[in-house]
């Protein structure tokens, strides 16, 4: 075999191997169910029963600018009669008893921003079915709010822990470190100004965090949890023949979701005069998907 023939055969083999490798990589890419979060300040503001709600008398509120969020639990429910836990549970976050009682382990929480994938699960692992509702237990929120002090408006960052119980060693906002080393029930929060040396933390009253559940009459949730329930615009159908990803977007209402008790009735959050946070719950969930 002369060198020209040898070179031709070598190049042909190389091209075939390269094409085979590329084809294998495409074939091996398994379609996923991908879950993302969205924050919408124009979405309806709902109460615990999923009905339209206004701000309580004596309180004021604002729509915060969300930075990050985390969830502890994700479930697809077939219909309004599917009891919590009886649907398709696709995620249950880490828990610990290091703080005494069972609690969410904040050190292992997955924290994401808007549009960033929170879950990615092979569709082959998801039972075929027709799913009408999503149930997601929100656990951690990080957002900006406006604060008023001595005649000046400031921007600050608030972290709120809305899970049933959370074990926290420490957490931080900027250079402000909050050492907890224990469990905190739903409603624990911490706050720091973005451009000034001020930081504080506190606990919202138990049971005051809004957790919308429009199917409460047929499928209740436990008190003190933050399992928000929402109905798909169009039922999610998984038939087992999917070749492309299914991307589920959980649109959360942040419509005046940060609420405090007014001392000076001016519509401005002023913690320095004793205006206390009373509600940090998100105000509704609308899940949707694209295939």
C-alpha cells in the first residue's frame, strides 16, 4: 500500500470515529424535567386559601426585589384530592436533628436566582401521568426592600427563613455575619442595610406567614409549613415518549409580599421605631411548562 492510499484510509477511519463520537454524545443526552423560579410583582396577591387578599388594617407592605430562593420539597399532584405526599415527590431536601428537633439543614440547601435551574431530573425517572398541581415547600428567601430612617430612604437586604423549622449554624448578608447555631421556626429573618453599618434580626409571629393553598378544602397542608400550591395553566402530561426537556417555571407572586406593622402610618418600613415584620410569605404560585 503506497502512502497516499494509507493516508486516505487513515483519514476515512478518523472521520468515521469522530462522527460516531458526536452522535453518541447526542444520543446519550437524556431529556430532563427542569424546574426554575420566576418572581412576579404583578401576579395576584392571594391569602392562605388562594383567594385575592388586601393588606391588613394597620399594616403596610411593599413588593421586594428578589435575589435568591430555596425550596425544601417539590411534588406533582394529580388532582385537587391528592393528599400532600401522595403525589409524585421529586425532591426532598436535607434535614438534621443537630439543633434538637428535626429541621431543614440550611448548610446543604440549594439556593438559586430567578431563571436558574433548581432541579433537573431525567424524565425516565418520572412516572407517566397527568398532573394538575404543583406543591413546593419554600424555605429561604433573599430580597431587597426599602427602609426609612431619620428622613432618608435606604435599600437593605433581608433573608427570611420560612420553612417549618431550619437548623442554621450561621448566615451572612454582605459583611454582616449572623451566628445562630440552632433551630429557627418559620418566620426567622435577618436584615442589613446595603450601604450603611446597620444589621438586625428577629422572628415574625408564628402562623403569620402566608402560604397559599387553593385546594385547602380537599387537600390541606400542615400548619407551620410553607408548602405553596399552584395549578398548572394546562395540565402537565408525561407520557414516557419525550425526546426533549420539559421546563417547568414556578411563577411566584411577590405582590406586596413583605408586610409590616405600622407605627408611623406613612407606608414606609421603619424598623428603628419598632415597625415589626409580620408576613414574608409569597402570595401565590402559577406553574407552567414548555416542551
